[in-house]
């Protein structure tokens, strides 16, 4: 009999995940097997389970793209990692390696990119098959549970802040200070920026203040755009929108200073109205940002290894996944839930 593992599957969009016992997969040529120690739960996993986006994963699939674990087996021809290495299996599961985007370290937009926990089975399972050329190398001294939120939430917020091109001393707005945003506040402070945190939850704003935010705006009260313009003396040089909520996007554009950049990373399904005259006349840049390159990943992890950034985590077992996703839906997760695997 083949050795077995527990794994959670989305079998139907919009239905609870089903935890089943299945065969531990065997890594094929050029692949590795990773024994999961911890896996963060991202709001993207909720979008995936609900089938929110135009590009839909095939059913059934195992979500999870913040899986950290130990390499326990190598497929034929693997030399990039060795057994015993601690790695992360991220959203960017693999890419072609030779298109114009891969060559420019823009591999997340490669047409052949595969996505962990979406087009490939991910980390809500005791074992993950991974591509050794795209795993995250976890710095020594960073525990699996501490590293998990960094390989998506940390990477995406760090890269998004870089994409604003805000310089030290300038203002950034972090809109949505949950999983991504609570790390975004810390990255921005470590990068020498002034931070205005925006959320609809006073508890999350209070937490952002503890993490170093210089100004707080509750987007549910009064006129949040006017509040940000007042707090930042004319709007933020960079705005990072992580909120999975459409109204936050139009507001975020309004919060952007003249000649500033508004970076979109939250992906609620739908579209948002853009005030064209204001964007044009104020020379505002609106740009999307999708996780980050492998180089960005190494940088994002180094901030944590150097003690500049630390994820706030709540540990849960795999068996709690459906209640965790339900809590994410209602905004009831303070920062990041990390599933911890006991191992057997
Ligand atoms: P989360 O649920 O942990 O946090 C979302 C935060 O946004 C919460 O604090 C919530 O209170 C706040 N919020 C909700 N409505 C708001 C509003 N109108 N204004 C301001 N704040 C508001 O979610 P997360 O894991 O941080 O993910 C956030 C989004 O980012 C999701 O849509 C996810 O799919 C997306 N995401 C994108 C990328 C990417 O590469 N672009 C990567 C990871 C996640
Ligand atoms: Zn994610
Ligand atoms: Zn490519």
C-alpha cells in the first residue's frame, strides 16, 4: 500500500473544502517532494475556493501558496536543492525561464507560469510536489511558521511598495492592513517611508499603529480620501491597495498625490470606476503588481531574517481550514492564520 497523507481539496466552487486521505505524490523528473511544516492562509485561497476570478483552476485542487517545508525526496536530475533543505512553495510555482518576461525577472507574468495552490496542488496538504527552480530558499534561523506568510503576503506587499517608487521620507498609504497590509506597514517603515494605514476595522488600524504606522484612517467613517490628503499634506506619493473590496480602489486613486503611483494588488472580482480627468490632469500612474520575482522573494525574506519584519500569526491545524476561510470572508482574521502540520 502506498503511504498516505491528509490534503484539503476544493471539489466545487463555493463549497467547503473536503479533507481526504490520498497517496503521497511521487516527484517526477525535475521535481522535489516537500514535507509541509506550515502553510499560511491567504485571501487568494478564498477567491480560489469561491471561483472568483476569470482564470479558474481545474477541480478538484488543493489550495495554499504559503507552504514551507523540508525537501524529503528528489526526482531525477534535480541539483538546485538537496534533501533536508527548508523551502517555500509559492504562488509562482514555475515559469518557462526563457520568454521576454522571464529574462527580465518579471516571471510572474510569464504566459506559461503555473500557480501554486491554483493550477498546481498547494500547501493545504502534508506533502507538496514543487519545482526546485522556483521554490523560496528559507534563510537559516527563520522558522517555518514565521516564514510562511512572507512568501506571498510579505513578497507581494514588499514588491508593491517598491513599485510605487516612493522614496525614503515620502508617504505611502497601505489600504487594507490585514494579511498583506500588516506586513506592508512594516516593510514601508523599514524602507524609510511614512505610512498612512487605511482599513475599515479599528482593531486592525490599532494594530497597524503598533507596527509603526504614522497616520490612521478608517475608510468607513467620513471622507477617507479627504482624511488621507490632510494627513499626508496633499496625498500619498505611493498608494498600495491590498483591500479585497472595490470601493477601496477608487478611493486609493483619490488618495494618490500628483505624479504619484497607485499600485493595485487586491483582487476582488469586478471593475472600478476611474476618474479620468483627475488621473490625467494630476499625472497619476495606476499599475497592477502580481506577487514578485525570485529576486524580490530573496529580498523580502532577508528583511525578516534581519529582524526588520515579523508576521503576526495565529496557528491552526489543517482540520480548521473551513472555519479559517469563513473568518477571512467576514474580516475576522487579525493578521495571518498559519496552518501548522504536526508531522507523522
Ligand atoms: P485579508 O483578508 O487578510 O486582509 C484584507 C484587509 O482589507 C482586512 O484588514 C480588511 O479589514 C481590509 N478591508 C476590507 N475592505 C476594505 C476597504 N474598503 N478599505 C480598506 N480596507 C479594507 O486579505 P489578504 O490575504 O491581505 O489579501 C488581500 C487581497 O490581496 C486579496 O484580494 C488577495 O487575493 C490579494 N492578493 C493579491 C496578490 C497579488 O499578487 N497581487 C497576492 C496576494 C494576495
Ligand atoms: Zn497569497
Ligand atoms: Zn516565461
